[in-house]
C-alpha cells in the first residue's frame, strides 16, 4: 500500500510512518492535526517522509483504501491537516466544486464580490493598496538617500 504513494522513502513501514507523522504534528483548537514538514511556510501542503505529501501519507496510514486516481480532500479547509476524520478521497472535479472561497483574505480583510463573475475577487484591494503604499515609501526613501549622497559628493 505504501508503494502507491509517490515520493515516499522506501525505508518507511506503516508503523514507522504513523509514528513519524504523529511526532511531527500538533493538535489545534479546531481539532485539526497540523503537521510540520519541509520548508518554513505553513499553509501549503507539507511534504514529509521523502518527498511525499503528508496528507496523502496520513490518509494511507490512518484511513486506508487509498486510490491514486483520486485526490485527498481536506473537509476542514486547512491544507496541512492530517486528521483522519478531516480527509476523504474525491475526484478532481468534485474536489474543485467543494473548494469554497473564503470571505476574508489571509490578513482578515473582507473580500469584495466581483460584479462580472459574482464571486469573491482573488486579490484583496486593501492588502494591495497597503503593499503599494509600502513600496512607494521604500522608493521615496531610496531616492532621498541617493539625493543626499549625491549632494555630499558634489561639494
């Protein structure tokens, strides 16, 4: 069964993989079992045990009955959750249909509805405006620094 997981190290058995996943995970207040994998970013699908996706390995070890033709879907919406009750297998089209757009951006701003599509906008205008403001401030500081350096060199 473990041989069906792409990228999983061949040195794992079901028991060692189960222990490995549980040692690298923590329980959240929402009931999710969040795993810490490679990399320094949370919120992306975590890779563990070689180069295998952690949620797929957890589905194989904890739930069983893995079909490589189907995708492992998170019912909780937390991409690095490996809680067995939050995972189920769906076809790609069903997984896309189940994926809901969140009403807030990752910084907590309410997302606007695009009048052309009737769906939430992909880019948060508030976050975009703040990022542009920070960029303009950095550019102004660099220009002021360059002007000050040029003025000192000239005299």
